C-alpha cells in the first residue's frame, strides 16, 4: 500500500472525534482542568514573585536595614536583657566612620503623628533622616527639591511629602512653600515624592509619609528617654562591593560596641534586601514547582480518561479496523491513526485549558488582589505536556488496535 499523507490521518482523526463529540468532550475534561490549573498556577506564581521583588526594590535596591532587637531568634530576645538595648546615634557614627565599604548611610527616627494643613488632617509616618537618604530612596522627587545638609545641621523644619499625603492635605493645591503642622510643630513643604507601590498586606502605605531632617525630629519630637536612641540605620554598600562582607563587618562592629560575648546572640537584626530578594525568588520557584506537581496529578487522571476512551473506541471500531486492514492498511497505519486521535484530543484539551487558565487568572486578579503575569513558558509547557500525555496514554489502545488481525476484526460484522 502506498504511503498515506499525514493530512489524511488528521482528517480521519478529526472526523472520528466529531462523530462522538460528547464522549470526546468528557474525555478531554480532565486535560482541560489539568492544563487550566497549571496555567493559572504559573501565571499567579509569576505575578506574586514579580510583585514581591518590586516591593523589595521599592524599599531601595541593594539596601540594608539595621534595627534593634533580634527578630531572627525571638526566644533569645525574651530571655536576655542584653537583647533589649536600642541602637544609638553613636552606632551610626561608628558604622559611617569605620566601615569603608559603605556608600551611603543614614540614621532614622520614625514616629506616628497627625499631620495638618488648614482643615485637613491625616495620621502619617514621620521619618527623620539625613541627606544621604536621597541617594538611596528609589521613589525620587516629583516636585520641589530634597532638603540640604544645611537644613539637617541646623534642624530647620522642612518636609517632603509622600504622594498620597500631599493629595489628602492639599487636594489640588500646590503644596510647595506651604506650612504644615506635624503634631504641634510647623514644617515648610519643600518637595513631594513620586508614588511608590503599595505593600501586599496594606499594613503600611509608603505614600502616606513625611520625610524631614533627622535633627529636627531627634531634637524636637523625641522624649528624654529616647534622646540618644534611633529606630534603625539605613545603608548601602559602595558600588561593586560585596554586601556579604559588609554585613559581616556591621555585625562585628555592633557586637563589639554592644559588649556582646562570643556565643551570645545579637541584640540587633540586619536586613539585607538583596539577599532577601534572592531568597524570595528561590522560594517562589520552589513553591511554583510544588504547585505544578500538584496540578500535574489532574493531568494524569485526564490521561487515564483518554486511555479509557481510546480503548472503548477501539472496541467499537473493530469493523472499521478490519475493513481498513482488508483493503491494505498495515498495523503501523492503524497505530498512527489512533495515536494521532489521542494527541489531537489532548491538544484540543490543552488549547481549551490554556484559555480557561488565562480567563481564570484574569478573573481571580480582578476580584481579589492577586497579580498575574502570563508569559510564553506556560503555553510551551502546556502543549509539550499534552503531546506527551497523548502519546503515553494513547499508545496502549493504539498498539492493541494495530495488533488485531483482519479476520478477528471482521468477526463482529
């Protein structure tokens, strides 16, 4: 028998599946669910990973935060009174003067205060920093200018507002040059920040804040008990310097200054945002892989359904197989036809599954706060998977059909 065109096999497979459309639809339901869940998982996982990285970068690229208290071993904090020591301004000075790998560094004092302008008021986060803060702040100034070292040295009360803080207080009015009240203290507005992305948990909105010179908060708005303490230190390594070495240097210097004995835990915590972002990316990849494995279980179930349907089809089509063999079809022709039907069935389920997955991710993103990112990788992964499922689970029915003899197949006529 002459060689048969692949187009003929495709046409016969399509006609066969269309003849039993309800059965075919039920067979590919498992594939649709598996591919849809896989597509949604990858889209939502990529979205969550990207949003997490954006939030970490919004805090400042390659920044480090030194904060009082050991948050990595809370049990030790409770047991040891040494752990409760605050960070002091002298700690900041020691870091700035003795660690040459630091590119920028600022002490930071934070307070919650009511900010007022005429009849408008809002509770905001007040941040007292020095001028090096603007070399690390990722938002940038939308209008106005950052305050200068002169303002910080003399404690001149000037302020830069977060984007939402400016909108709430001034509505459509230009805030530059206006005087606001932070608590009972007047501050002149000299700038407004660009908008920063909001946090996932919404516990703290970075746009409802006011940045002022460190000395103006430290001297005027802190109690006597806090007169020498600072809330945290923000720093960034010099360009090209190893952040791991800098973290080690910070730890050694602060342990020495805080008189911490060898073997005792730190009474401070160092957050390295670059390391956190790398760890978050790895964790996100592992989590996505776990979800993909879970989603693949439904694909196996769908593949078993495909095998079952193809076995039923082979039994029902014994007469068709016998007639084809009687007029010259070889076992390889029968094997090829059934395999193509199985793969076509799975590919159809893959296409529908991808569309359902995209629609599901979009719907979930619109009614919840989940973000999703769809790339070409899920499509490639989905279609490769469906072809493998079709070949694997369709081979046995196809092989069994190809092993029928014409006499055995035609007995049912």
